[in-house]
């Protein structure tokens, strides 16, 4: 599961767009930033409104950061051990 997700939709099917957002929230994602609304004119002259909602999962980000901290701690420990051995 990715820490970030972009949900795309259209005013042609708002219910499906809302359902995707609801499902993402059930999976642990939260809204990130505002809804982006972009009008679009198709080649045939029809207009539609594109919708974009960024989502973020804080749990995954917290997990990834803790892994990085552990790796940094291990590197420091290895460096300290090498210094002690060289003395």
C-alpha cells in the first residue's frame, strides 16, 4: 500500500468518485489538501469537470520513518564500534 494516493473522477459520475474516496478512508487514508476541480472541453465540444483528491496514509509514513531511524542508529553503532577497535 502506498503512503500517497490520487483519486481522479469526473462530474459525469460523482457517486463513483465519492465511493473511491470513502473506500480509501476505510483503508486508512485521510484527505490531503483541497479538492482540485478542473474544467475540460473534449474534442467534440462537450465539457466536463475533472476532480482530483489527494489522499495520504499517515500510518505508512510513520512506519517508513521509523525504519529509516533504525537504519541510521545501526550505522552510528557500526561507526562507533570501528572507532573503538581502531584505538
